[in-house]
C-alpha cells in the first residue's frame, strides 16, 4: 500500500477504537474527556518500545502492537489496577497503512480482552517507536505496591520464567526460535486478573520485566528487606527445558527478563488462598523463597544487590 497522510492514518485508528461508557469524548479533538468512577484512584503508567532495543526489528507488526500494550497493562496488573484507557504516541518511518492496520490488529486484540479504550495519541514521522500511557482504576488504599513486603513473607511468582529470554537467546545466536518461546517473547500475557485478585492477599508486588532477581531487588529496596530465593523452585516451561541445558536455563529464569509475570510477597497464612487462586485462574503460582531481614537478594547463597542478575551469572 502506498504511504498516506498522518490524518488518514488517524482516521483508520479512530474507526477501530472501541467505545466505553466513561469515555465522554475519544479520538478526534484536542483532548479526550474521561469520566472516572467516583471514589476510584487512577493508576497511571507509561512505557515506550523502540525497534531494535525492545524488540527485534523483524518482529511482525501485529506482535509489536500487542506487546506495546501488554507491557503497559502488565504495570497496571502489578498494582492491582483494572485497565481503563490510554493514549498512544506512534513514530513511524513511513505512513504505511499496511503496517498501521497490522499493528492495530495486535493492539486492539489485547485491548478488547481487557476493555481498554484508546482515547488519543500522536502520530509522527521518525524511527519506529511506540509510547503508551495507560490508565487503570483501583480502590483507594488497595493498590499493590513495592514497599509492603515484610520479613517472613513468602515470595511468589506467576507462570514460568525465562521463556522470552530463551527465544531472544536463540534469535541472537541466529537459530530458529522455539515457537512456544517466541510466542512468549512476542505476545506476553499481562496478568491483570491475578493482580486484581491479589488485592488484600499480597503484601507487595512487581511485574518481572528486567529479570526476576533484578526486579525482586527493586521490591526489596522499596520495602527495606532482603530476600532468599531457591533457584530450583523457579518455574520453567517444558519448551525452555527442551531448548537449554540446566545451567543456561537457570540463568535465563533468574535474570532473563521480558517475562511480564508478577512477583509478589504474601504472609504464609495466605498459602491456601493462593493455591485456590491458582486453580481458579488456571495459572501456576510458585513459592520461590522468603523475605529476610537485611538487604539484597540471595540466590544459591550468592549475595545479589542492585544488579542481581550479574552476580548470579
Ligand atoms: P493535535 O494537533 O490537536 O494534537 P493531532 O492531529 O495530533 O491533534 O491528533 C488528532 C486526534 O487524533 C487527537 O484527538 C489525537 O489524540 C488523535 N490521535 C493522533 N494520533 C493518534 C494515535 N496514534 N492513536 C490514537 N489517537 C491518535
Ligand atoms: Mg497531536
């Protein structure tokens, strides 16, 4: 398809944007007008994705659209917030309507799953880059924060770790990516239902974007505690086990990144509730260690501070 003008691209986006009752005015004016439900807090986050930095340049446009939204919804999930609305800044090398249509196939597929409305944005020419601001709703005082972990809490993680990093490792080596691993790299699943359900159960929470040990270290610093992690308790998919030797696999799980799972702490008294929640959501929840007095994350007896994964590796 030949390149088109910015306004034609915006018109294509606007046609596809879903409505929501609390969107008074969506795409088309100088601002969107939104009517937040009375008494709710807004959770606001922003993440940008740059070609070649956050995804391989040959990533399919629909996967880029999915992932750009997924990483933002993952931040809302980590706070226990319900996704609501967002804005999107799109920098494109050319006004290629084929790219834009495919990008929004992925974007709106994920948005529809969470009732998330795109209410505005900006479209410019430049290197391929996507920045999204996402807003979610959470009851006052009930957001999951990084600073609530207490000594003696269990440390939990959802799903499996290291899959996306495993795919990236295969791609960097010039090998074919295992389909199951590539799916986790290109189409991460934001754990929104889990985050909502953890309100009142978890004492603290963070989403795993930079690698488990590094992100857990952020949580520990915010909470003023340390952590002891059992590397053998870290959950691995069958695909990851098949693709890598145990030593490589453990490094990918502990330090890989791009997982978009939730890592959270909870008092031991919550174990039964969490096993029940795991069954209800059909999502594995693994207890991987415990919160300790002091500072830093210990894994395999190795003290790992700010750059946890480097010490581990
Ligand atoms: P202005 O110059 O007033 O900022 P724009 O021409 O940039 O307006 O945008 C026109 C309308 O289209 C605005 O409502 C804006 O929010 C929306 N818009 C522009 N780009 C995007 C995009 N990539 N995604 C969603 N909405 C967009
Ligand atoms: Mg503008």
